[in-house]
C-alpha cells in the first residue's frame, strides 16, 4: 500500500538529484513518508508567504475545503437574502412623508369615519347615561328634597299657628281647606306636626302637615266632640313623612292633639297593618276592626303601606283618656 504523502507547496524542490547532480538516499524518502509531521496551520502558511492575498488553505481533504468555502460564501440562500437586504433602502424617520394622492386621501378619510353601528351604539349609550342621571336626580328629589321643603313648610305653619294662639286670635270653629287648627304630638316617635283641614296632597299632605278627614262622605268628628272618631291622614314616605314609623307604636303609647284651648290625650289601642284604600269603615264613629265595641272618643291615623308605595293602607287607632285645658299646663305625656 502506498503511504499518504504530505502535499508539497508550489515551487518546492522535488525529491531527486540534488543540486550537485546527486540523488537523495532512498531511505530519506521512506522516512519522510512514514514519519510524523507537524500540520501547517493556515495562519502560519499565510504568514510564511509574502505578498499572498488569497485565503489560507484549509487543512484536510477536499470535503473540508468545500465546507470551508461554503461557509465563507454563505450559500445561495444567504447570498440572495443579503442581496435583498441590500436592495431595500433605509427610510429616515425624520424625513417628511410623501404627500398623499387624492384617492389615498379619500380612502383615509372614509376609513377614519365611524361606522353607522358605532354611531348608533354611542347614541344609545349616551341616552342610557342621561336617563340614569335623570332618574338619580328624581330619586334624590323625592327622598331628600321633598322632606327638606315639607319640614320647612310645616315648621312655618306650626309657628304661625302658635303665634295666633299667643295673640289671642280665636279659631272660628269652621276651618277652610288647608287651614291649620291644631298640633299633633307623638312623643315616642318625636313627632310634632300641624293638623290642617282636608286631606288634599297639594294643600296639606305635600306640605308636611297631617290632614283631617273633614269633607264629604269621609267627614269625621273633631276632638272636642262628645263622641266620634277623629280621623287623620299623613305621608309615610317623602314630603315630611310624619307617619313613617307609626307601625312602631304599642298599645298604651300616648298620642296628643293640642288645640288653642285644650290638650286631648289618646292612648294607642290597636293597629291594622294592611287594608284596602277603599276600606272607609275604619273611619266610622265606631271603627270596624279596631276592637272598639261602642261609641266613644277615638282617633284614627291612616297612611300608605308598604313603604314607598300607595297600594295599601295602614291604620292605627287610639282612645281618648284625658281632656286637659291649656290653663292647667301640659299633660304628663308631653312633660315626661
């Protein structure tokens, strides 16, 4: 087998006759073939060659050289990508944009306009928001502002009534609708409110006062009557809500009616939690379902139920236990 020989560099002297015409010994050629040799590195060869401009030869066989050459050139794909990248110009971000054509400007304007569905959704959303704000304002008006205004009006009516009593102005005995003539005290509920003639919302109830059933078929007795039922109506919610908590009254709790000349003291007797608005029998001289069995001097308080509705009525009854002239001072129910 022929031994592999190291490749000779171009221009190297061939083995054979020496310069003097002689030949190298055969043994020397054999030693060079089989002996170990130092592999020349590409950098060393390049440095040893003066004026050489090409890449250094790669040690090894033909496959190694192909692989090295392929790596240097990057393959066809790499060349094409590099060429494509070189062909794409770099845009300066600070350079002014090219002006749009008329067609491009129209397309851009159409694209920037909101669609009909978007416009409709915006309109519906704004309507919902506006409706919500209006409802919130209405609820605030009903639950807060009507109470503020009604309390102010009721306080003014009570002060005016007390001033008339202090000045000696006597009541005529017959009162016009909306005219105040007495004060209602419910000590347990800390209620002091004027009593006016009639049960009109506009003239009486919405002004924070309590109304006396004194007209038409629902006319009831006055407190100074020897027998009869003194019927009153008042709001449970909004507009001063004087009867909001009458459901908390217990049998024996005092209810006092103060007039120009006297105090009329009643004791709470019974309650009807729910009844129809058309049940006028609760205002009879001897009110039905009250537990009273015969004529007497009674008081009836009526209001709406459940709260914040006017679907049904709640009824509270009381029976007079004391009639005290004002000259004798306040009754114990108002002192204690």
